[in-house]
C-alpha cells in the first residue's frame, strides 16, 4: 500500500464520502486514492472555489468538509476561503500537497504550515510512510473535535512510497463538552428570578450544540423572546416568540421589542457590533449573560455581567432546571399581544415604496416574490456586498443548516462556492446562491462547475452593475464613484454558455420560468435580476451611521 492509498483509505474508513478540489501533479495520486476508496470527487475551476465548496458542504451537511490542492500556488489560491473557514470555525480538512522538507530550490516552496497557522488554521503534516495513516486520522479528528480547518501538508516525495499495511492508529474516545459550573448557573438564575423582559440571542455555537429545544424550554419558563445572530439564523424557525435576526438585519418589530430587554442571554454568540447594532440594540441598563465554550470569547466584544463557560444546550438546561427548583416561572415577553404581532410584522409585512421601474426591479420586491415561489425546504447561501441583507431578511430558512453565511472574513466572492457545496450536501433541498454581480464575476468559473454536475440549484444575482456598498457609502459624501460602476453583464447569456439555464428579471412576472424549473431541477438556473441601483439598503445605512 502506497502512502497515497493509506491516506485515502484512512479518510474513507472514517466517513469521508465527498471531497472537493482541483487536481495538479502534486495531489494527483491522493485524489485518485481517495476516490478509489469510495469518496465522490467534485472538481472545481479554482482552488478558492474548491475550499468554499468544502466549507458550504460542512455548514449545510454537518460533516467535515474535505478539499485538496496542489502545492505552492494551488495552496495559496485557497487562502481567502481558508481564512473564512478559520474565522467561522468550520470543521474542514485541506489535503495540501507540499514540497519535501529537504528541498532547497523549488518554485513551489513556501512555508505552508506557517501560512496556515497565521490564518487561524491548524497545520499538520504527514511525517513519513509509516505514520501516514495515523497522521491523516489525527488531522481529521482535530478538524472534527476542535471545529477548525486543518491543513494536512503532504510532501510529494512521500505519496509514492510504501506504507504499512497495518498502521497503528490511536483509539480516541468520544468526548463531551464541559458542563457549566454550578456557581455560574446560580448567578444566571439570580438575574432571571428578578427580571421582567428577558431575551435569548443564539449564535452559531448554539446551532452547533443543537440547543433549540433547551433554549425554547428556558425561554418558555422565563417568558423570553428568541432571536439569533446572523450565524445562527434558522435555529428558532417556526417558534411563536422568535423575532428573527438581531442586529443590522433586525425587523422594526424586533428592534422595538429587543430595546425593552432587561436581561440578555447570549448562547454561542459573540455579541459583535453587527449583532448589537454597535451597542445600541439593547438598553444600557440591561444585564448581559454570555455562554460560550471558548472562555476567551466571553466579554471579548461586549460588556458581560455573568459569564458561563460551557455547551449552549447543557447550560440552557441547567439554568432551566435551577429555575424549576426555585419554582420560577414568568410571563415576560410572552403575551397574547406579542404573539399576534410577530407573524404580522415580518420584514415582508413592513410597508415600503416599491422603486421598480421599466428597467429595474426593487430588490425587496424580488426577494419577497422569490420567497413565495421557492419551496420551504431550501438552503440559502449568501455572498457579501450591498445586497446582503435582502436574502437574510426576506428568504425564510427551515433550520440553521439552511442558512450558509460566509461572512466571517467579509470577503466578496465566496457565496457561489459555498452554495455548490451546500447543494452537494443536501440535494433534497433547493440550494440558493444569493450573490451580487461583483461576487458572481469573481467566482464565474464555478458556474461551469455547477452546470457540469447538473446541480439543481438557483443562482440568484442581485445585479446593480456596481460594487454597491462603495457606491452607497461614498456617493452620498460627494466622492466620485465611477470606478465602482461597470457596464451591465448579461448573466443569463453566460449561464447558457456554461450549460445552465438563465432568465433575466426586471419585474416580478419575469420569475415565471422558476415555477417550471422547480418541477425538473435538472441543471442550475441563473436569475439575472436587474435591481434598481438607486435603492440603498437600510441595513447598510445603519452600519454606515455608526462610522
């Protein structure tokens, strides 16, 4: 058995059945070995597309995403996506070919492990033929347990060497997250015992913990409103006292209610400036509790009165049990009036002046129409840019796996790859890539990837022929913005050239082909939505106001 085969078999034996990448001479045999071991391979057109596919696959499917690249430039091409995955704590394994340690002169030679560590990923290495299987198993385990990207550097002089047929791989026990300290739970219960208007804000940590039932149980006991960060969007879908995303994407009703909170309970949410509207969302006198597995995250970005280190689900249950022991049960926000108001005042119910014209559709009207047409079982993956709030605010998702938000690094161009990965992970759901025209053009090669694999996904492009965030930020200040505007791109024509379907949308009725396509879903459908470039997103205006 060769080292490449040992790597492939080790990964396949441990549940890796899908991986993404771009094949070069350095990773050629590893790709073939993992594929021969039973894993399906999806070939991207660019390494950054490949790693974002693995990222989206992990977020939507709940598994470790696996990607492979050539050494040197193949690895560096993937760095933006790797940084996003690191900042998001995505469990991901990058199998990176690498130059041999003893190589002094090679065009491909860089310190890949050092670069990976600088970006926040975990550098690992195949140390030799006899340790190849154990090194691979360790790297995969670290990605799963530590929930971070791991870069497994594989020197190209090793892959063809003979490896042990019976490699020794350590047996690692299953691990449980630490339980919160009793004293911390008591201090939280003390606050909740005297509060009147508690709010629970759940982030991605709560979603990863699967804490929906425990948080709803706690919310019911103390009468709490339920909200999420953007990263936790979908966790409380369908619950009667859930007000959606807190922060810049919050609806007017959510802002109104959250501004009355006297206790804020953050579970697996960092309470960053986006989630808290630069510290203005909650009253200054509200007491703040933060629960997180990472003790360094507690109080790092927002004032915290009580910190709890522990798993979100375990902490929520422990707090509820302590309150039950004390006989505490409150109405709080959970009145009949609030329950009636929440479904009446979603974003789509808020009045606005439709700014559609003969040539352009209003992005809000577009988003509402799409929400009505798409099936409930969907995965929405966004890119970054001026349009970003519309899919988050108007497109419903069934659960947190249904919302892929690659904005931890706030890079444009990652949404399409993430959506392709999500489509592969959950073919039972309609994957929607919500992109701006700038991000779509950055990742344009992956349109061919989606078409080549005949993925039944929607690629929705909010096309304002500009980098809209810069136009709407600097234009009102009197700065020239001509360098951020571009001639209109015919994405429908590009879609057809790549083997997908394309439709141009300037008014709601232009979406009619979507209905027929949903009955087949035999290839991607690109919706080139010519949105009115004069419409300034309210969420971005709020963000600009803070600067």
